[in-house]
């Protein structure tokens, strides 16, 4: 052990000259850990490790060649840092308590959501032009109460594994939904038949390696069509503490955070899946929650325990959607005109910019 | 309204039936339509200048009427019903020298109208499902049209019975299968009789009526989605094309190579036009944005959110757009500096603009915020 240590120190000295230039980070990291104890001199008892203090000032743990020793030293360094952090936290807390009411307000943590880049398409509810545009779009028939949603759910050809179960469970969530086998039919040939039978939605679940990974949601009779990526599908069986199977009642729908113009279109697309008047007797809620452009779907049942408390039970399934494209008109991936397409590396270059 | 309309340098027709004017140098956008009279029947399909001085705009609406918009007064002055909604909406609208009008519907009827009167002077058929009809800027009597399963045809309005030129279908492919036609947009090349078209099968073709060859003299491909719009750069050496997913590129017409892509669009392109004198190209489409790119450095210079899906776009040639660095015009501008303060303001932006795209976007956003605070009539 001793031998190796000597060689390390000599090595590190030799390296120091040529390393100083290129690995400034290492040196800084080492120094900062050394500077902090100086600032807070009262915690002398933490400097129990005599080896740590005997190293030259620009020493970094990663230069130790013996793996066991390096690990040991690294753990010690970590512990030391942790201790310091905890003490700093305690000190701050004490200060706050001492100040009482005069304490400065707690800082709001910075998240990429509250640092969001302003989107100029954010819909102003009083905007007449957008109101007109939405009032006369393809969903206006549903929102004016002229049509009742009727949904056809199908899959990619020859579904296997979880996909079919997922479809069946979706059909219990959405009222008036019918699951059909695809039987190798082309979507473009299905669509006219659906229109003739008064379906208002065509929903296609695509799968890859027996796992559902895509969802095409096509509003009928004249579009639009949205294409989503599906991930993290948890079927009813896999959810812990779930309630009994959902009832036939039509659920309430909650749409969260669909703020931009595109988000509004997507929100309306989801809203039009469910009948307009929810049956509150069923106490069921379907939630589409948008956060950082990911749409989380949850299905719950609630119960009022008393006047103040309410309990919820998840019924499942749960999954996450991410919008890939929104196409004008019914499904036509080759000749259709796209209203919005996710362009990776171009649109998500800024992590604080959201599309929905 | 009048002073607003005189400011605007870009005109756009939207799917909600609103005519929009954008002044890029003042960073303002105006709607020239009252909100309570909106209807989807008035969706603007084509826009054109009614005269070379660009004092009046012609709007072709979906319900088959043509409206005239006066830039001086800022109001609609005239409305004529020149089509039938049964025949499909307008696929082309051009003014003729001497006050006449040339219209083309999607069903393929090209009609010449006198300045007044309800009956067309001449009528000819350009086949079925015409996607675009345009008139040659050089020879006023030459008209080209094309559409789905309807190859390019060039007509002479003096004798409308037979087309001057009919494109022949492409050769069968290597499997001996027929290759379908689908002209989506076309333009006349300056200083020659050539016509460039873009197709729904992602090709760009150049046809030359002067040669006996009726197949395209040049064939280029871009991407694998239908091309929807096309615009020639001012000197005619290249063409800007856009497709249904908002991919836009400059194609060189000498060899048909891609000269560069124009980025930043998120939805399909509907309208595309290059500025007559400056190296700028404006695009609009289903993503509800007007975007102005520089042709030389291909950076995004302006981005304006206009709230409705946009169908067509028209640039005015006299106004400066504020951006782009044409050195040739700089000298001219110094002389007229005293008279036109606006122009000089627009030029000053050049210093800020050529920075990175992100910064320009943010600038526009801040500008828009300011505007909202002001509560302008956007």
C-alpha cells in the first residue's frame, strides 16, 4: 500500500505540470473542497482525516491508482461534503427561526417549466379571431352538441401481447367505443366505412415487439389526425391499489396545461372523444395532463369522505403520450398536409421551449 | 385603416377569410376585416396585384367571388362574382393589362373577363383538377396551367382553342410502370420561355417550349413528400420549394442540386414568394406563421404569428422589408435618406439581424409582447 501511495504522489507531481493546463477542473474541484472548511472554521472536528490534509493542495481523488484506496478516499470526501451541506442547512434553518416573521421568503426552485420561453401562440381567451377559428373548426359539430362521439379502436395488423388488452381497457374508459380486429385492412379503406357508419373517431394502436408504442387518433369525417408516441403503458393488472373495474358511466374529462394554439387543438381532440355530459353518478374522471409536452393519461374514481376530504382510486390503464404530428384531414401520411410536425434537434434544441 | 394599409409590405390571405397585412419594418400586423362578419365561405385562396403600381389587391375567395382591396383607402371597394362554388375554388387569378381579369377554377375552366360585365370574354378548358394557373410576366397572353393527372399546358389567349405546349408524360420507370402527373405549382423563368413546375411526387421539372422536347429538360427531386409551393429567386438561377411537412430548400436550376435548406417551419407550406429585388423569401402555411428567410445566409429573419392558417401570400415590391444586406441598394438609399426615414429605419436593423436565429426570434417575441401591451389592433 505504501509503495503505491508513494508512486501516486510522485506521479501526480510529475503530471501536475502538464496537467495544470488541460485539467483545470480537477484542480478546481480539489481546491474548492479545501476552501470550504476554511470558510467555516468552527467545524474543526470534521477534519478528522489526517491523510486528507496531508495531500498537496491540487490533489484530486481520481489520481489515486489503487482502486480500493481511491474508493475509500472518495467515500470519505463524499461524507465530508455531505456533512458540510447538512450543517449549512441547519444553520440556515436556525437563522430563519431566529428571524421569525422577518425571514426572507423562501426561494422558488427553478424548473424548466417555470423558466419556460414565452410562446407567442399562447391563446388569449378573449381573442375573437381564435374564438372564431375554433368555433368553426372540425370539432365545432361536437362542441355545439350536434354529434355524439362514437369511437372505433383497432390495432396494427396481427396484434400480439399487451396491445389487444390495452385496446380492450381503452374501450372501457371511452364510452361508445368498439374494438375491432384489423384483419390486414388499409386505414384508407377503413375510413370511408367508418364515416358511413357514423363513427367520429378512429383510433389505431401500433405496437413494436408486443409493446404498444404508437397511437393514431383520427377525427372523422374530415380530420384532423394526430400521431402520438405511447410509452409507459401500465395495464389495469399492473397497477397497485386500484379500484374495481370502471362502470359504464361516461366520465368527466380534465385537460391540463394545453395553452398554446396547437395545445388547444390537441385538447379539443381529446375532449371530443368523450360524451359531452358526464354522468356524475359514476364518479369517474379521465385526466389528460400535459407537462413538458408529455401528455399523461390517468383514470380515477373519487369519493367524498366528508365535507373536506376526498379520496381517489386509480382505475387504470395509465400511459404517456407525446405528440409526433398533427395532420389536416383524415389519415394520409403520404399526401396529407401537416399542420405541425415534431422536428427533433430543431424544435427541442431549447429545453425550455414547449409546443403544447 | 388607410394609414395601416399603406404601411404593410406583406399581404396574406387566411383560411378564416381575413386579409392580413404585415409591416415588417414597423413590426406590426393588421387584420383588414371586421371580426363579426367572418365566415369560412370567404376563405381567401388567391391574392394578386390588380395593377403594376400595386395600389389595389385582388382576392379570390372560396365562394367564387373576387374582391378588390384598395391600399390607399384600406377598405374593400368592389366585389364581383366570377365563379361558381360548384366548379371548385380559384386556382389562379391574374390581372390582364387593360383592366381585364383572368381566373381559373379547380375544375379547369380558364376565363377572361372584361373590366365590367358578367359574361366572360373568352373561355377555355385546361383539363380537370387544375392546381395552379399562372400568367407569364413577360408575355401577357401566355398562360400556363397544370394539376393532378393533368400535365403542364401553355395557352396563348389569342387563340384559345389549342394549347401552345402540352407536356408529355415522363418515361416509364425501370419497372415499366407509368409515372403519374401532379403539377402543384409553376412559374415562368425570366428571359426565356421555360416553365418550372413542382409536383406532388416531390419532383421539380423544367419544361422548355422552345425545343421540340416535350418532356422536362431538367428533373430534380427534393425530399420524399409532396411539394406544395414554389418561387423563383429574382435572377431565375434557383427555385425555392416547400413541402407538406414544412421542409423548404433552394434548388439550383443548373444541375438540380439542393443549394441549401431553409429551416424553422413546423407545418406544411401553402404560400411562398421571393422578394423582387432583395434576397429574401417569405413563406406561410398551416402553422399560422409568416416567416422571412434570407436567401444568401438562409437564416430566419422574421417570424410573425398570425393566428389563422394562411393560404396565400403576396409581397409588395416597393416597400423594404427591413433585413437582408443588398449592398447594391445601400448606395441608392443614402441619397434618398432625407425623404424616407422609414427606409433608413429599416436599414438599421440589418446590423442586428444577421446574428443567430434564436436571438432574432426572441427579439420578435419581445416586440410582440410590447405590442400586446400597447393593445394594437392585432
